[in-house]
């Protein structure tokens, strides 16, 4: 218990350092997520709308899920060397499958009757996508984003072994910061991840149309998406 | 608890040219160090995984059965297991150290925590997914509650349960690499050693082994599920 | 496979093949509800008969049926199976002696047809040989090819699954069968066929059956006794079909059975059962079979015009004539006789 008290004290004494590392952590995560989302969401939406590429879209997630992040970072370091960009690339590779699969499943799985009715009313395919499919798919897309966000933040903790900066810097360096430091940084990172999860859970609920939300009344929060809510760090 | 790894580089005079120049991947090194570095790490990794998944499943299964009976348990269990799941592994491992020290126990406790949410959720969802009319017919025919659970609900929940096991197993295989920060076991050890010395071959070899292990476990569990649920594969043949 | 063997198959507890079912002042009130689902229902179903519970949605007919096998528990009153209260046994044990067929069937998707049918016999501890023989027997009884036994429910058509559901319910030779709108989800043509087959089956096995439906025509076709319920499980009338049609108890029953109840009554009788008018070479219209229903004969007579119809006998000769007047008289038997 004393260790935790010391850890809290460490946080207080080293707030500036921890804050700076937190910003690094968020920068790394944000950059990787930005790229992953920009690449995966449009691709997943387009494929889902066209109902094409289901085998690939679903299996890329299966394979992606099996890639242990530390292993991937290590292979990345071997091939590309250390540094911010290389770690970020690894993070993008790890986040991409989750977002892609969720976006695909979300749009592909929109109630076909609703789509049929929309087409029957005279909407062009583009109008169907923007006015019907996307609004209905948004909750599940967001579930994927949420999973990816927490996942990237968690994996970014490991970035320090590959030459990028994050709160992990302190956690892996017990020699310098000793146990209270390590614990202090660990607490910070845990809080960071939890805050991210709560934030995006709230966002996900916010974009869920009231009607769909009522159906899910039975499901407790923090469930995300069954198929792809997994992580490897 | 030190992995049986000897200094890798530089093996002046004795290493091959590939190793000395830190080429991207040197087969000879892998061959030479399979027995003393890679295989022990693989075996340790496998053990870490199996123990964690077994314990995690036992716990999650019991919780799911309880929540299946008493629905109100679901939310608190999901909240707690979800909380544990969200904490980044590196952090969780370290947070446990004051309690269980730098030991395999710490690693196992953390790894078990990561399996709980997905195993609990999938088992519960599997049980809830049994069609209501099947349950009604079973009760109406005179199955007791226990018979209903074991001969009807659980078999029908198997696909979801095994799906959860697949995810949990692959998750643990991945997370077990991070365990190196609290105990020098598993494939995380050669990975970390390779990272410290930027020795590419060791990094790639250990990393690739880890990926291969995860893919193999996933495929194996798919086969297990197919074997256990023959009825899911048949289609209307009339 | 001999129908005699089926009829004499030993009941699992020394029960007779069919039991009497009695409901006495049965009452069901759900907690927090303003009015009882069933207020005060009393009726008796004689052994070996089909009693149909029929009525508008929400009248409590399914509730009443589910009270019998304790899927829902009684608030008050008694339900007696061959004189013994259903409360005396544990629910699971009671249900193993009552066949249960529901609309969506509820076959176990993860078991073969044979395993599905064998469920209750196995629960009762029958030995393997006996179970296997019984499964074969039942598949034949419901007219399913034996090779279906090793298939899974997903491989069968809807109609086939429905039959398996009935076979499964009969497996342990229960003295009572409960059927809740079993043919409701089936298309009309298949439904007629299944209804006919149920009647044929009943002729062989003679079970006591409680059959729930919302379809008055089905009730009239299948029931030996029909119980018409109104909201609150109130028994409006309990009578055999012909009596129900001839003398509805009140306006509710009359409108439920329909304004065309006279025609429905005619559908229950055959031309061959009447005392026909002598032919004597008189002019007549079409010639019909003695199995033709009075209703169909009436239809032909109206379409034709003046001339009576000729009824042929077993050898193809004209046995007698049927006129409009004769049919009308059939509806109103001479009280002096």
C-alpha cells in the first residue's frame, strides 16, 4: 500500500514530466488513429455499401487480431528501425483491421428492408448511402473507432521500447524511476485509457439513434462490438 | 527465472557474417539458438497462455452461469471486467507488482483479467441466444432446469463460447509478450532482448513465432468448434 | 407396422392411454394485473377426446392450456388428471407425462430427429433398444421416412418439422396431449392435410387432446367438444360442434361461430347418411357420391336450379335423390321422432 502512496506522491512531484509524456502519448496515438481512420472508414463503408469483399474484410480482422503488438513492433523495428514514424506505422497496421471490419459489417448489415424501401422511393445510391445507410451504421462504426482508440492508446505505451516517447517511457525504466515512478506512470496510463473509453462510449451512445438505443436497453455499457472488440496489448 | 539466453551479439569471431553485420534475418542464428533461447521461450509462452485461459474460462463461465440465472449480475460483472480490460497491459502488470511481486503469478493474474470480459460476454450472449421456443419446448417436455442448461442451452451456446475462447486465447498470446516486464519468461524475453540490442534476427524470429502461435491457436479452435457442433454445418438438403 | 401395437403400447407409468382432464374453478391472476387472465373456468374433457379451446386473442385459451402442465402456476382452483391434482407432482415429472406441442415447434437444433423424438423416453430411463424401436414406430405413425431420423432439424421442411414435433410429444405415450396452435404457421393447404392426419392419428391412438386455436373452422373440424372462451377465460359455451352450431348460447358465440353456421352444420353431415328420396326414374340433375357433404350438395342444388341430385351407391347405380327440401329438413329433425 505504501508503494501506491509513494506513487501518488511521484505523480505530484513530477507532474510536468508526466504531462509532457502524456502529450507525446496522445500525439503518437492521435497520429496513428487519424491515419487508420482516414484509410479504413471510407474503405469499409464503400465495401459494405457495395456488399463486396466480405471475405477479405472479415478475415483481415481475424489475421489482424492475431498479430501480437509487441511482436509487430519488434518486427517493425527490425525492418524499419526505431523512431516515432516506425512505431506509428505499427500502430496504424494494428488499428486498421478493427476499424475496417467494423465499418464494413456496419454498412453491410444495415436492415436490407430499409435500403430496399429507400431505393424504391427513388433515392440514388449515393443518397441511400448518406441518408439511410450511414446514419444506421454509425453506432457500429463508432464501436470500432472506440475499440481502436483504446487499443492504440494501450499499445502506444509500448512505444518506448522502439524509440518513441510515451508514458511507457517511465514504466519500462524502473532503474531510473523506481517502483513509485513506475506505478505512478502506470496509474496515469490506466486513467488515460479509461477516460478515452468512457468518452468514446458516450460518443457512441450519442450517435445512436434513439430508436436503436431502446432496443439495446438490456445491454450494459462498455460492451462495444462483439466481433472485433479485442486487443493485443 | 532468467531465460536461458546467452549473449547474442557480438559473437566476435564466432558468429556468422550475417550476425556480425546484423542482417535482417540470419537462419543460422535461429538454428543455433533454437534449443537454448527460442524453444524454451515458446514453451513458457504456451504455458502462460494455457494457464491464463483455463483459469479465465473457469471464472468467466461460472460468472456467466450466475448472470444467466440472475440477470442483474450482468451489469456489475461487465463493468468490473471491462475496467480491467481497458487498463493497458503494461500498466496493469506493474500495478500488480506491489501485491504479487515480479513473478509468474503477477503475469497470470493480469492475463486472466484480460480474458474475463470477452469470455463472460460471449458465454452469456451464447446462452441468451438460444431460441425461446426451444427453451419452452424443453421445459414443457419435462426437462429440469439443470437438464435444460446442460443438454440444450450450453450445446447451443457453444459457437459463441468458442468464438470467445478464440479471441481470448489470441489476446493472451499477444499480451503474454508484455509479461517480460515483470517476469523473464515467454516470447517477450527474446523480443525484449532483441529490442535492447537491436538484433534484428532475434526480434523477427521471436515475433514471427508469436504470430504463428496465435494463428495456429486460432485455427485449432476453429477446428474444435466445427467438431463439436456438427449441426451448424448442415444445410437444407431436401 | 401394425396399428394395434401402437394402440396397446404400454404407458410409461401404468397410466391408461388416455386420461380424463378436469378443470375446477380455475383462476389465474398475474401479479399487478387489474383483472384475472382466467376468472373461473370449469370443464371436463372425457378420456380419448379432442377438446378444442377457441376464442378471440387474449381470451386466455393458451394460458388455460399452460396451466395444465404447470408452465404457468394456478392462482386458485384445481386441475385434475385422472382424478389426481397436477400439483401433487413436481412440474418436471408431470410434464414428462403430458405431450406438449407448440406453434414454433421448438425442435432442438443440435440433435438429430431421432434424438429429439427420444427425449422424454430417455428422461424416463427407457433402455436403448426400446427407445430405438419407439422412434421408428413414431416416425411411421406421423408418416415420415425412416432415413430422416439421422438428420438435423435444419435439414427438414416446415411440414416435416411439425410432424416431428407431434412424434416427439407422443414418444412416451402420454395420456394427455396439449397442442397450442400447432398448425398456425402453416399454409392453408398443408394445414388441411395435417388436420386430416391428426384425425387419422387420433383414430389410431385415441389420446385425450387439448387443442388451442383461434380458428373456428379448425375447431369444428377437429373437436369432439369445443370450449368457446371470451376475455378473462370465461366459458361462453362448451358443447360438441353440432350443438354449438345449432344452438349457440348467446350473441357472442353466435357471432364467433359465424352467420353461416347453418352451412357449417351442413358441412358436418354426409349425403349418404340421409334417408334419400326414391328415384323412381324421376328427372334429376348431377350425380354425386354418398360422401359429399350436405353443404356441397346444397351448393350444387342452388347452382343447378330445380332438379334434385342423384346419389350413387357402391355399385354406381342411383340409390336415391336429394332435394333442397330434404336438406333443409336435415337441419330441423322432426321432434316427434
